[in-house]
C-alpha cells in the first residue's frame, strides 16, 4: 500500500475521529479508503448513465426528456442492484 500524508480541516478530522469512536471503523485510513471506494463506485454509475444518455441522444429522434431517460436508467440500476 502507498502511504500518504494529508491535511484535514478540523471539522473533517473530528468527523473521522467520530467514525472511529463509533466502532464503525478501526482507523482513519479505513474510513478514507471506504469513502474513496464509494466515490469511485458513484463515479462509475455516473459514467454509465452518461454513456447511456449519449447513446440515446445519438440514436436519433426521442420523445423522452433527458430527465425521463435519467430516471429510467436509475430505475434499471436500482433493479439490477447497482444503485
């Protein structure tokens, strides 16, 4: 694993400490790694939705609004357990 040194604001440091005190995590590193994993997963979902929207927009005439398409894709992700 790579070691990093980061500077945290006081509110963020306090939040990390609270996560450890609550026994949810055993170290700040564990909390940060979990946050990064969740952010990466969310980014993957966003990229998936963007790709679907772009494909839909490039496929020709559509009668759905982009909001309706986005809702449909999110419903599909929820149904598949990916969201």
